[in-house]
C-alpha cells in the first residue's frame, strides 16, 4: 500500500460533492491497526459516492497524526467516549446513508454495496448489520475462528426476539438512513454495547432490521469491549 495511492484515495473520499453514503470511523489509539484497516478501505468497490470521516477521540498514540499525514479527513471530539465520537460523526455526515466501521476490523471489498443496497432495495428495512467475532489477526483468521464465526452467524440468524436481536447488533457494522433521526445514547456515556444496541432499538421501531450474510473479523474480543479497556470512560 503506497502513500501515493492513499493520498489519491483520500482526495476522492474526504469531501465529495454529493456523497450518498457517509462512513464514520471513531478513533482512539488505533495506530497499530490503521495500516491494515486502510488497506481494506482502498480495495472497496462500489457505485455509491461516499465520504470517509474519522473522528479522533483524544488519541495519544499518534493515530491522528498518522491519518493526517496520509491525507485523511480527521474530525475531533474532545468529550471522551465512543458514543460522543459516533454522534459527532453523525452530525457532520452529508450522506443519505450512515455506515459505521471500526478501525480494528477487516471489511470485504463489497462491504459498502452489501450494506447500503439493502436499504434501497426494501423500504421496510431500517437497519442493516453484520455478525462479527474477535480474532488475533482479522486479515488472516484461523480455521477455528472461521468456524466460530459461522456458528455465531447461525445463532444470530435464529434469533426471533426483537430485544435479543437488537442486543446482537454490532456497531462495527451498522447501516441506516440518516433521515430516521436516530441518535447515540450520550446520557449512558460508555456502557459496553449501548452505542449500537440502543440505536438498533430506535431503528427497530421504525422498520425491520436485517443481518448481512457475510461476517466480519475484529481484534476486539470479549475481554476488550468498548467501555472496559479499549475505549476509556469519560
């Protein structure tokens, strides 16, 4: 991945004239993951015009400087908490569709299409999300990790209870229309899962939620949930 290619990529996705999709990526001390994350971003193929917004939340490991050096658009949220960062990105977004990503997660090249097209194909769908599991190297999952993802995906597919389905939603892969008027639960600060589950509940009241067939791999395992290690509390 050359710096020149990334510079050209960011020039195209930083502030497009009329983005259809706004991708929001909260960042707190993610420097070890950024190069791998950007490698998957530059491989996206889609007919949707999109903007890529990084929201730095007081990183002190050089994450912000690394992104800016490459030419990325980096906004700032000084209130500490991933919910604040996601909400700030949502406020800035100009696209019809809001698509979330996490910098420690690997996404397939057709990720944008798979998520956003569902919203346009079915007016009754209010939220699209994907199953994810934690693993040591998201770009090279082991056989056992692949089996684990299949099992977890199957269990998610069988969920019928609405509240249980909302709890299963992962913020590393959510897609919804901005005009739905949802918001991230800032009053709950940084409780693990509140940023995704509470948004899912809001969207569930507006229509169906649909799970993307493809699963995702992330470095965030059960012992590194937001709110208990990865992202500091306010």
